[in-house]
């Protein structure tokens, strides 16, 4: 998964719906002055909950890993 921090407005919807708790709001501000969502680096199961809950088009992209990746 990829979070484009400069597209995120820090609403936290994705953090709230993530079943694996692999997202959190950053303490740092993005260029728009929001605390963006950040991916903690591992554990994403590509369920898409974050993508579908996000009100900002293009802020979150979820990739499904193929077997063996």
C-alpha cells in the first residue's frame, strides 16, 4: 500500500477502519498543514478498507501481492 502524504487531510477514517492497525496519523505536518496518515511498513492484507473509506481521491493506493512476493 502507498499513502501519498501530501494528498492526505488527516481525517483518520483509514486509521479507524484498518483491521490490522497498520496505519497511524503522523506527528509531522504535510505541506497542507495536516497530520497525514502513514503506513507502518508491514502487515497490510490489501483488504481495501482504507482505500474505500478515504474521502481524498488518490491519497491511498492498495496493491495486492501475488503469491511468492
